[in-house]
C-alpha cells in the first residue's frame, strides 16, 4: 500500500525547511502498518501554514491540481495535510482513490470515544473555522468546545515545552466543561507526538489527527472502498486549478 501525505503549501521553502518533510515522513512510517509506504509532498504555491479560513481557501487549488497527479503516480490514498480539511470535497470529486480529511477522521473517531469531545488548536482565529468544520461534518452535537494555545503553527516545534503546558491547561478546561475526549486540532501539533503524554496527564482519550488520518486511509484501502461517486460526482467539465 502506498499513501501520500499532501501539504497544500510550500512548507519546505519556509523556516522549517526541507528536512521537515523527511521528519514527518519518518513519523508517519512509525505509525504505519507493516507494508504501508508513505510519501510526504508539499506544493509550490499557497500559504506556508494555515491559520484562517482565508488561508484554507488559498490552499485548495494546489490540492485540486495535485490529487489527480498523485493518483496517476500510483498512490492508493491521499491524506490532506491540514486539520481544516481544505478542498476535501473537491479532491474527492477529481480523484478516484480515497482522500482523507484529518479533521473529519479525528472528529468521527473522537465521537466514538465519549459523549462529547473538545478540540485543542493553535490560535484563536482558527476556533470559528473549526466550529464550522465540525458542524459541516455533522459533529456539532458532539463538540464540547474548542480552545487555542496561542502559538502559531510554525513556532510549535521550537516552543514544544510551552505548547505542552498550554495544551494541558486548555485540555483541563475543556474536560471541566464536559469533554470526555480531546482532539489535537492541527497537523503540526499532531507531529509533535504529544497525544499519549497529554492523555496520561489528563486522563481522557486524546486523538492525534496524524494517526487518525493515516489509519483511516489504511482502513479504506484495505477494505477496498473509496468515497461514493453519488456523493462526490465527477465534474462534468474539466477542472483546471489556478495555482499560480
């Protein structure tokens, strides 16, 4: 099985550099099942990181253009490299292989772990977008709340200890507010691999969106299923994404 983790922006050209793609690939490989090969790709255009609905929109053209190319290159499934699932429905229309939205995968997993779940994310500006996202996935009734640690995406690794403390504080507040499971609402946050430590500290399940998306992709491929063509019909006209 071959999976592709696709980052819809030029992450390797930003401050984290090319080695960040390799680091993320190694992290995915550690969690992958035997026989699963994982590639990590980024795109030449779009935002370096996504911290608003506007930036999500800017990330969509790259995914729409890349999805058919990745499928033609032999990948068995594509994971969207952003918790906000930008372009998920469109990518499912232009590709026949499974396209996985980490936010959708994580939310549905968390909804099976308790009665209500909370989402821990990066900055306050993302909170309304996540609320809209969960409502769009039919999960708003399960959502206990969303809290931000107020650390930008590209600073998460450098401020790891501070982030862990902020996650614990925000997580306790969500649990006190009725959450009996938590979700890390950012893929870069997921690649910090702090979910198990946080789970141990807070005493509730904590979903890592990186692992949730990876395992959902593996499950779809092994099961021989992909998103329905009734729900995600092939566009009648050719789709040409203007990516700049």
